C-alpha cells in the first residue's frame, strides 16, 4: 500500500488532497450532470494501480470494513433527515419494495446471471441478491436538493433506507447455502424474521434511549453532542449484529426515532452528521474505486454480460418488482414508472460483492467485477437523468430552498433556551402579518430574517412574507407552543 511505500507524511498528504478533490467533485457534479459518487469512484480508479499507480490496494477485508462503517454513518444521517410525517404515508409501499421487491429483483437478475455465466443456480441467485437492493448512499445523494415530488422522494428514501437488510440477508444466506452442506432455504426463513424483528426492536429502543440521553445529560462542550449521537449509531449496529439481528435496519430505525425527536443542540448534531456522511461517502467510493482494476473490469466479456444484466435489471427486473410490489397502493402508472427508473445501485452492491470474495466463492472476483460495471451503468444512466425523467412525467415538486446565510443555531443549555429555524410558505398563518401582530409568548423573539438571500433585522412593523426564513429565540418551555404556531395554516379565504 501507499503508506508502506512512501511513509506516513506522504499518506496524510494524499488523504488531504483526496478530500479536497472530493469536495470539489461534489460541488461540480450537478453542473456536469453526473452523480458525485461516480466521480469519487473515478478518482479512486485514476490514482489506483491501473491508473497513475500512486496507490496499490487490493485488500477486500479492509474495503469491506470501511464500506460497512461508511454505510452506517450514511444510513444514520439519511434516517435523521427523514421526516416521519412524510414517510408514514408511504411506509407500506416502501416496505413492500424493500422486501418483496428486492426478492423479485434478485430472482430475475440471478436467473439471467445463471444463464450467462458458468455458475450454479445458487451462485447465480447470489449474484442477484448482491445487486437486488437500491442504494441509500446513491439515493440520498442524488435526491438531495432536487425538486422531486414529495411522495416519490419519500418512497425512494424509505425504500433505500430499509432494503439493505434484505439484500444483506439474501447475500449471506446464499453464501451459506453454497458453502455449508445440509443448509436449506426453508431453514433460513425463521432467521429472516428473527433478524428483521431484532433490528426493528433494537432500533426503536436504542433510538429512544439516545434521544432521552442527549436531552438529559449535560455535557461540558456542545461539540460532544454530535459525537454522542454518532456513538449510538455504531452501538445500534454492533449490538444488533451481535444479537443476531439486522444491524443496518437498527441504525436506520434508530436514526428515524432520533431525528424526529426534539433534541438539544439539534442543528449542531445534524450539521456534524451531514458533514461526516459526506466524508464517509468520499472515502468509501474512492476506496471502492481503488479496489477495482480497470484492466479486469473493462474486458469484452465483462462489458457485454454486464450491459445485458444492466438492461435486465433496469428495464425488466426493477419495473416488474415495482409494479407487483405496489399493487393496490394508490400509485399511478407514471409514479410506478418513475420509481422503476429511480432504483439506483451504488455502494451497497459493491460492498456486498466483497462478501463472496472474502468467503472464498470460486466466482467471487468475477461477480465483483460485473457488479462494479453494473453500478457504474446504473449511476451514469439513471442517476444523471432522474430530474429529467421526473420533469417529463410531471412529478416535480416545489423547488427546494435552502438558506444561503449561516446563523449559528444553538441550544443554550445553561440559559434553557434555543434558536430555531422556520421557513414560511403561502399557507403559513404568519404570512401577511406584521411581527407585532403575532401572538408570541413574552420569552420568544424573532431575532433575524433571511429574505431573497438578504439578512433582515426585524422590528415590530416588519411584515412576514412567503419564503422568509425566521430565526426564533425561544425559551425551552415555550418551544412546543411555537412549533404548533409555525405549523398553523391560514384559514380558508384569508388573504
């Protein structure tokens, strides 16, 4: 490896340069029309042994460990950002896609792999299981800040956050069936319900414990709260795995519970986890790019068979899985078509593709190379056209606005007060009123407003307009009342 050849200082220099490169790539990925994860992978391939030869890396065990750690962080951040009120309405179809949909996709792709390669049916189904799930890292990254209809975005995010456990279970199950004599598929069914049940239970319990602990334990530094929350993500995964459950499911469920709870230092926690998730994505995809040897992947056999499997996955298996998994669930044909197209593959299939290699499956390296090619095809073709397809199908929603001005949002623990953020819209009861007309409690102050990218110092005669960002300093005892006021809608017929 690089560290052995060039020393620690050079290795640290390379790490810093790669992170800078990753940030720049993320900045310009939308302008280039490509998902950032593809560019991260390309960076890894360029500096790898078949590129510039700066780093030689072929350790599947290390890559697997880094991939799992990164996925925990990415799932945790994605789950915390997911609003339960939005997900609740699409919980049933998302779970159907995450279980029955993954099973259908894996079966169809696995059978085609069995026909294409010189492998047994079980080995073909193992390949199908590896690419059967959509990828949380890819979906979260591609949908972030894109104006996709809320229902579609929620369905895809909930599906991608909960279908990893199914793919992991199927992958490990088929490896066991291949390597261990006497194993039967029927004997694995109880194991599936046990793993999913434990994952759900541990996620709910640890998520609640984390929420209460963050609010009750007074730490000396505000910077410790984000680390404290992240520790529960790692704890959720590890404890659940040791108990024989699905660690990924536990992480996502715990994140949902924590993210939808009222937290002290909420914004510090969210900002830290968002930044750490980006760093994890950059590191994970560059490592996966390093792990790939282009000379092995881009051969005529891999390209032809990979393209054929990609076509089957994108245009046959995924649509069939979506249409059958959402029968009777109030999705239009356009919505089903979009869900079919937005089934991105990403880091999870590549990480899962290391499992057969580590386990010693004969065709493991072949599977890894083909899976990598399929992931590249999926992200390049589907990831770069999601916004276009949504627009053509008329499934775009309001443009997602984010404030361009940074006001430090903190929980002032000793003062028992918090600064909260709220963006108004046309239906908000606040809109059209002057600040002195708002029935705010005495210990509540609107400290600042951002309108059209300009910071406004508010006073009594300042009128609230749709789209304004309000920064409200509120005593903790009035926080619940303020949240209810912010959620209040205008009465019908009110100007």
